[in-house]
């Protein structure tokens, strides 16, 4: 019964942590026609994995996510949990980055949201997943990272001067 959806299932399996059963479940819940959702935000809202948003007095406050599709949310959270057991890819680096600040549960849901957005674009453009790499966040803003490490060492009582390493 999955033969007409073979291309979409193969595309979904290019994501780390997505096996044949998870890919079939995700495609069964989402479908392959992404024209039903104008943007990835519409799909995330329908699935119930978009971040909650409550504003009061100009401040954004924490809010629950909407109910959405329970089977799709369960599949996405299972995939997110499987991704956390992999290594050296963008998605696990994203998980660890969020888990440090927000906790493991919220990081799983944020990763599920990220996986759904990636899956939306995979199915829309019909191109396989291209990983950005585990060091993506470190390369993105090296100046901020340097300031952070220097400040931390100075708090520990060290005098720090940075000199660039010689190109070898």
C-alpha cells in the first residue's frame, strides 16, 4: 500500500533517526501534497508542535502548545528521541543547545518542530536532507563564543589574552 509514496518515504529516511516505519507513519499522517499548507508554520500549527505564544504587556510568556494531531506529534517526538541518540549532526547539536537552556522535555518538542519543518521542505522541494554539521552553531558566531569563554576564564581568576593559532 506504500508503493505510491516510495519517493516521499525515501526522502524522509534521509533525516537522521528516521527509519522505514517512522517515515511511513509520518507520510501517512502528513501526506505528500504540501500545497495544503501554505507555509511550514501552518503545518506545525496543525500538527501541534509550534511553540506556544502568550503576550501580555509587551512581554512574551510561556504557554502550552496546542493539541494538534496526537499521532503525528507522537511520531515526531519518537523521531526526536531517536535523534538524541545519534552524534555529529546538526539536529543533535540543536537538541543539546536547547536542552542546556530549557530542559530535555522542551528540547524534544523543539527538535520535533525542527524535524517537521525540515520534512515539510523535503517534501515540497523533493530534495534529500543535507546536514549542516555538528559544528554549525560554533562556526555561526565565533566572536560571541570567544567572548563567552574569555569571560568565563576571567571569572575563574585567569588573565586571558587571545592570539590566533599559526596556520600550519
